[in-house]
């Protein structure tokens, strides 16, 4: 007999999965670890998710949705471009640190790369919107070059942090954040 579905249960499972994937990574995680963290049986997880890969995908998409919602709000904000960029840097690096295990799963687990690609495309577009929307004269440079620089910067940051030795992740994030902030300060007003 099929179990009845609880509409709040998937969120509970995803939150537990985020914690477990974050602590021990995709490969080491077992559905039973997530079930234990959520305070439910493993069978309950299978009521809502096909397998660990499906749960990982749902967890990663949930975090992307949350992150992109923040960036969308920022892109639509009436704040001056410089303030929007400063907020983008803060939100981006805070989210990156929190979701690093999910990022590593998306980067290094071939079946998850398509999830990353689609979300990156939306992120690139939102960053470009932040850079081009606003007061007269704020948008500078060739649009094609700007798009390429956005892609290079985002992918460079993601890989640089994902490939950092675990003991050096915080240092790598701070270094990249400072470098981008310095570049922002050097750019014309």
C-alpha cells in the first residue's frame, strides 16, 4: 500500500539532504544518512524521490532557486549599480561557501552537470542585467566582451573554490572576494 504524501515532507527531506551532502559529500552520502537526519525512514524518502541522484538534483535545484531569487531581486533593485555589485559579491560568496558540496557534486558528477549549466546561464544574464541597468553611463564596454568576462569570472571563481584544498577554502574565498572588490573599486564610477 502506498504511503500518503505530506506536502511539507519534501522540504524537510531536502533540508536534511543539504546538511548531509554538505557534511560528507555526494559520494559518501547514503539515503539512510539523510533519513536519519530528517527523522524519518528511508522508505519515506523514496515516496518523494526516485533515488539519491534525484534527491541530490532536487536539493541542488532548491538552493539554486533560493540563490537566483536573491540575485533577481538585486537585479531589479533601484539601488545604484555599485551597491548592487557589492551586494552581488556578498550574496555570491556567502552562497558559494554554504553550497560548496552541492557545487562539487554538480561540477564533478557528470550526470549533474546539466543542472549547473542551465542555472549558470540564468546567473550570467542576471549579472549582465545588474551591470547594464541603471543610470545613464553606467554600462560600459562591448556587450560581447562583457558577457565573456562574466562567464570567465563566474566559472573561474566556481572552479577555483571547488578545487581548493578543504583546509584552504575559506582563504580562497576571501582572496577571490577581495580581488573582485578591489577591481570594483578601481573601475570608473
